């Protein structure tokens, strides 16, 4: 391959790369999204059942307790 052919291919590759970078930049900055989100404030009232989740009397280091409980939001 001659030097002119190598130089021409290099220029064509550079032009293609620059056009891809320019197109990507244009697409990134011209993107638009319409949102219709709403935000509502309410009250948070958490209730646990049973109320005593872990009884810590007579615990020693290394003891483990597995307990299930229900957590319910009674607010709005």
C-alpha cells in the first residue's frame, strides 16, 4: 500500500470518528424527556406487632435470637 493510500485511509478514519463523536454529543445534549411525576406528603405511623420484639433479659455474649414481627404503616 502506498503512502497516499495510507494517508487517505487515515484521513477518512479520522473524519468518520469525528462525525461519530459529534453526532453522539449532539444526541446527548438535545435529548428531551417529558415527566409527569407527582409528590405527595403524608404521615408515617409505624406499628410493630408484637410490641416487645426482643427480650434482652438473661442474654449472654454469643447468644442469638430469631424473631419475626409485623411492621405496618397506619399513616396516610
